[in-house]
């Protein structure tokens, strides 16, 4: 008689072979290997504008701190969503993007030295933005935050979760519109060449 786990394993293999489920996706380990040709094809960085900021959605990511360093190389930082309006802009954008299993993006929200949640801009998490956590989050898993496209499946969109630093994820950079998005770090030659640079007078 076949072991019960064999049936579960067979179902798993069937699922990952179905395009659009997991078969067309890259594993987390591959997504962090930015030299991989599959990753370069997937990267397709997107950037949008809101008020005085440009936002670059980087699909090839590493740890939270490494991703933040890369944003700084690009003359910016991880995104700080200080208002409901700005959150809606970012949420609308990630709903149009797909990075397969890793539909979670590092954002510029972390714990400060007093243990309070704070954006990298120095503004505390407050007001309506305090209601953007997923259910039962933050759970204390880590001091760094991701924004999920949708979690759990069928649940709220664009909600936050705390994770440890080492977990690799795509990430969102915020750059002043007066600055040029500078290539480097996780894009450059290793992912998909340089991002599209947006001039300050871009409509």
C-alpha cells in the first residue's frame, strides 16, 4: 500500500506543472540570483510617479538591508507610505504586477531603537496606516516589513507583515522626482540592465 505522503507529493508535482500556478514561477533562491537569465527576463522594473516622488518596483531582490542599500545607490530609499493616498498609489501599482510566489515587496518600514514602527523617512507609522497590517500581524517575526499583493488568498490587498531581515523579497524604491534613478546594486548588469531614468519634467 502506498504511503499517504506519496499522494500529497504527487499532488504537489501536479500543481507545480500547471502554468500560472507555480510552474511558470521561479523559486526564491533563483529570484535572488540576479545573474540568472530567467531572472533578467522577469525583472522588467516598473516605475511610476506620485507628487514629488518616483517609485521603482524591483523584482529581483535580496535581504531588506541589501535592498535598502540598492535604493540608496539609486539616489533614494525604500518607499515610505506615510499617507493613505500614497498607499493607494503603491497598492494599485502592485496589483498590476506579478512576481509569482513572491508577491511581497520590501518597503521602508522598520522598528526604531525604541521598538516603534517607523518609516525610513523618520515619520512614525500612524493614523490610517496603522490599520494596514495583515490579520494577527505584526507577529514579532522580525523588524522589517513587506507589503503583500494579497494575503491570504482572497483576503485584503496591500497589507503589511513583519519578517526577519534575511528573507529575500522584491522591493520598492522611492526617489525624489528631481533626482535621476541611477543604476547599480541589484539591477545594473546583474538583473536587467539599468532602469528607465525619469527626468524631473516627465508628465
